[in-house]
């Protein structure tokens, strides 16, 4: 158990819909990262938040957005969903400078 | 962040050492080498990291060449539960460490009985 909690574990929705994925980082960790893993691709970095502020952006689509709340949990919002958005979405957190990321078990999104 | 190159797949006999290579010829002087693994579709798991010196922990050993252009992850006594995709990535430790990197395709290690 990494200490990072992601909900929901599984989500099935239709094209055009909007969903919200939630991540609770390890206690005390200030940084939260979001990744997308599609069937035919590796882990793609989407976005990072540090203590409520956006710190870095990766290959995140404009249809996607994220935020980190004062209690440090984070949400990833995916809108106007397309079939290609079907993937595993991982959240990771870290609180140190050692580079060790702690990953949640992921949210599997299926868009039909 | 520097790019890494890993073989797509490797096999290893149970109980033997698994040696997973990684090339990172464009690594800069202050970038660390990190190894993670992902078992099936679970969340990736941190294994080990290093800068210049060889490192060892309860999971594995990391050997970094003197010129730092390549490294090898060693699982000393592989078990069936070590079957996973192993990712080698490089990045800085301060601020946004390896987190900004795309993990790439990694090496699929299959441990066979």
C-alpha cells in the first residue's frame, strides 16, 4: 500500500460526457502528479501540482483540467470524452527531494 | 530530461540474478537515474535511484558506469513475483524529480520457473 488513494477504481461512461477522478496523496506530501497510460503507450505525464499550485504541465489535452485543494487532494477533470481517452489514470505523490514517487492503484476509464 | 533506451523484453530463470540494462548517454551531471517497476496494471513502484555511486537496497542493486552513460539494475535472486515492466528514467531530484518524465516503454522482465 503506497498510501496514495484514487477513486473511482473503474469508470465506464459515454463519449461526450465529463468525469472527475480523485486522488488523495500520502499524508504530508505536497506534490501530486497525474499520468495517463493507454494500452499502446507508456505512462504519459499530464500535470503536476505543488501545494495547490500548478507546477508543471506535460501532454495534457485542453479538454482535461486538474486542481489541488487546500487539503492537498487533487482532482482530474476530463470533459467531452472521446473513445481514445479510455486509459488508466494514475496519480502519484512525493514529499521529498529524493525523487521517489508513490503511485496510487489507478482509475480505469472506459469510454464507450 | 535525458532520454533512456532499454531492451523491450528479457527472460530470467527463477532464483537467478536478473540484470536489466539502460542507456542514458545524454544524461547531465546533476541528473539521477531512477528505476521503477509496474506489475501488470498496478501503480508503478519505486525500486532504487542513484547519481554516481553504486547503490543497493533491499530490493535491488544499481550499477552506474563511470561515465554515467549507462546503468544496470540487478535483482539478485529473481522470483516469479518480479515479473513486471521495469522503467529506467533520469531526472533531477529537486523540485520536480523524475515525475515530469514520460516513463517510456521499459523492459518487460519475465521470470520463468
